[in-house]
């Protein structure tokens, strides 16, 4: 259900925040902003020119395209899982 999914997402976001606290990581805050956008608009397809959230969305897609689990990356498997749970389309060219 949506409630269970939201609980799982929030748990994963809190774990991410705990890992990033010393670096001032705001990734989890952006995901929450994306979730609000989704709730307000019914989708996660934020236009790239819509405020800084659009730029963040573009960055997530770029990092996903560069992702290689064998190498260091800005996006992790956990972050990919979170974005998928939210309903974010990492590669809009697929499906």
C-alpha cells in the first residue's frame, strides 16, 4: 500500500541522512520535495527548468546513466531503490 511504501521510503531516507550528516547532505530533503511534487501533480516528471528541483532531477538521471556498481559513484544502489519506490523514472527513454 502507499502507506507502507511511504514508511519504507522514509526509513531509507533517514538511513541516508545519518550516513551523510557530516557532509551536509541534503539528498533526502530533495527526495521529500520530489514526493511532494508527485503528490501535488500525480507524477515525478519535474520539468528541468522548474526551480532547482528540476536541475536536481536532471542530475539524478545523469548520475544514473553513469552508474557502475563496480566504481565509486554519486548515486548508490540504495538511492536508486529510493527513487524507484517514489515512482521516479530514472531513464525516461525506457518503457
